[in-house]
């Protein structure tokens, strides 16, 4: 059995979202210039909007979230420095070893609770000055946390981490790829979350559904230096207003609707949690990411293959773990179809 319509329900990631018709039209008609010369009016407008959204002085358009994070590391650190972050962070798992190759920094990866670090953990990990150890010069946080299942930092925790870092003169960079999901889920402005960091990166391409682009935001002097590093790693673009135009629509029209994605994720999680052989606490789902595990001897790869045969796409992220992510291109009824597909696989003689 499948969806019955030939339609694929793609829950692998919110990166699979397609741009809206309004975005496509904005891209077609965008005023353009050479952004390397600072002359693309659409890029300039997007960067001004992005900075205002997160309460920073300036912003820089980069092609991807990974580049935004790596440009931030290059700008904040020097070779041989140490960066504190959570062990399951995107920077650790999904950025191809870039901190070692590009910045030449060491990563101090601390175990978090669903990807979230406690202020006292960070405080204990900060190096004291010593010629035998690398200096701690940056703290990186991720909010929402991808491998943590879309978990959200409580604002008070972020504020405590920020206070401790500033007392020691250590900057904080926020990987806020899904910062607007965090803001919607916690009921606080994205600017309040970003105020706890010296720099913040957010993506336009996930729940906001733009086709390309992320923004690195921070103080004007920081962004001026980051612009040089963007050039160094090949991220400077020319008539980038074609990309920026969709990002403007994303910021104007797509943030408030993220609560729909969260509601669909809660519906998905509630249905999955009722399936025998599947391990999931639906009460821990906060945003648009649902991660569940299979009781032994369950195989995530086998389940993903089985549901794909029914036009439901998911992602195996560990031998026994599957991720499903909701977004604008799936609907509430699709959650029930996905649950039914998983249930049929696990009910047909058990996990394979």
C-alpha cells in the first residue's frame, strides 16, 4: 500500500522544501547588482532584514549553513585555539571536518542532554591559561539541536551560558539553523535567543523554504572581517539578489507558519508512539523533528526501505534510529499515512 495518489511524503528533512510561487516570482523580478562590490540592492535588503530579525548590527549572506558556521569559526578564532561545543552538534557531525581543515582549531565536545549543555558543564571545560593546553576562545551552541530531536534551549539557560562566557571574555556563536523554530516553540522572539550569542547563523532553506542561503549575523566589525573569510572559502557571489529575493519572502511570510510544522510533528510522534517495537516519548518532541528508535533487533535501514516502497521517505541516522522532519510541503493527513506505513512494517512479522 502507498499514498494512493503517486505523491511522495518526504520526511527526510525540511531541506527538501520547494520555494513558493511568491518566492519564484520575487527571484524573477529582483533588482540585481554585483554583491562583491556591495551593489546588489536585494542582497543588501535581505542582510538588513536578517540583522534586524535577530537583533544584530549586520549580516552576511552565505550559500549554506555550514559555510556560515565555518566563517564564524574563522572569524572568532586562531589556529591552535579550542572551541567548546556539544558532542552531537552539527559542526561535529555534518561539516566534513572543516574546523580542523579551515580554522585549525580543536573541538572540545561535551556530552549534552538531548544536545543541550548546562552552564556548569561549559564553565568546568574552559581552559585556564597554561602553555601545555590550547586556549578556549569560542563556545558554540546549537538551537534547535538537530541530533537532539529538535530540542530547544530554555532562554534562562542560554542567558546563564552567555553571562559565564562574557565574564571570561569568551565569545559565543549560535548555530541557529532553525532558530525560528526555537523562537516559535518557546514563545520568545528570535532576537532574545540571539542576544545570548555574539554571532548567530540561521538558514533560509529549511522550514523557511527558500531554495538557497543562510545568514551570518553579528556586530558590524565582526561581519566586515567575516566578509573576507567568506571570499577566502569561495562564498562570495555576484548577482546574488536572485537568491536573496526568495530569502526576503521567507523572512516575511514563512516564520509564523512554523507552528503548523510543530503541530504536525506532535501528531506524527503521538501516532508513532503507539506502535509496538518503536521507542519514542512524544512529550519530548518540541519542534519539527521526530527521532525514534527501534527495539532490538530492529533495523532503521530496513524500515526506511520498507516505508519508501509506500512513498514515505525517512532518514536512518543510526543503526536503530530513524528521523522524520515535518515542513510546509507535508500535511496533517500525511502524518497518519506515515504512521500507518511504519506500523505495517513493524507489525508484519516484526522488524527486519
